């Protein structure tokens, strides 16, 4: 056999970099084309409504202008009420959610799997169902008041139409949004870390404070930030509790736009609501980035 047939020149094995590659441009164009459909969907369902709200908010006159709306007492009261309810509900969800997640993850008991499944079920329910359940239980004609009326002759519970009732309903509904991320984070903690800490004489509270919670801090931040954004924009719970004196920004938008047909005034308040949500989301991303960078540095 000839050596020319069996040996190939090294230059033949190397492709010519200057050779034309027509298929590469086609592949790049096709890959870029897949971005167009989701981009159009985002523009249609998110960007366009926001632009319309912003433009409608600049066409007002009299009591519907930016200055008149933002300086009105009803807007100020609604803003303060919204912030108070959102912060209190978030703190309550963080405390209750952390306790439930720690118990489910590290304190095994019969029925823990069923409880975890029930928490997942709550995530799939609409918020007004929780409010209806609260009404049937703790309303003036609810089961608890009926039981108290038979035993002590009075119906003392009447808190659903107050900010406390709204906060209690929101904590009940939004706590699973804290529990789920924490359970996922706890599942990644090595059992060796807990065993080593326990063998060194650390108490369960110290193990929780020094080992478990620091590892779960990103999940805690994610769940708390999500709950804060959701409670800031919650409408169904406030509406179905029948709390007429609890006016939040979403309720004020509903009143201005649907009840009094002041679309421009509602657009001004909606723009403020969207701005607050975006600012909170930006603050969360910055805090999460700093935490991630600090953890990598260590």
C-alpha cells in the first residue's frame, strides 16, 4: 500500500478559516428569531398596559391631576395603611413560616407529609377563599362567636373588618410562600453539619441560630420579598373582609376607577403602585446580590 494513501498532510486536516460558512448565519438568525414571540407577548400583556396607565395619568384635570391626587388626605392615608399592612403581614409570615418550616424539616412527626401537602394546596387556592373561611369561623355570625354565645352569652370577636383581620388573613394565606423556599433550602443542608455542631455541645437553639438560619437566609429573603410584594398589591382579601374603613392603594384604585369612574385619578394611583413595586423589587435584587457576593467572598 502506498504511503501517500495512508498518510495525510497536516495541512489537509486543518480547515481553512477563510472558507465561507453560509449555514452559520442562518443558524444565528433562527436562534434569534425564537426571541421574537415571547418578546411580543411581554410587550402585549405587560409593557403596553403600563404605558397606557402612565399616559392616562397625565391627562387629568382638577382633582385628577398628579399634584391633587398625591397631596390628598385619602391617598396619604391609603399609602400609610398599605405599608403598615404589608410590613406587618410580611413579618408575621416570616415568623410563622420559619417556625413551620423548621418543624417540618427537623422535627419529624406523624402526618408531616400531609401537612406539607396541605401547604402546597393553599398555594393553589385564590386568596378570597381564605377570607371566606375566616368569615365563617371568626365573623360576627361565625362558628367561634356562635360557640362563645352559647357558653359565655356574648359574641366578642369582631376584628375581621379591621386592619388586624386583614393582616391575620394575609398571614394565613401568604405564609406558604415563605415555607416552600425554606423547605427547599433546608433540604440542601448537610446532616454532618448538624451532627458536628451537636457533638460540640451546641444546644438546638444555637444550632438553629448559627447553622440552619444562616444557610437559609437567601431563601428567607426571597420568600419575604415575595410576600411583601404580594401583600402590597393584595386586593381580594381586603375586599372580601368587608373592611370599609381599611383603604389600601389597590382598594383606592378600584374605588376611583370602577365606583366613581375617575379613570385618570385611578391611573395616577396605579402608577404610584407600580413604581413602589418596582422599587421594592430593585431593592431586593441589590440586597440579594450583595449577600451572594459576601457569601462567595467567605
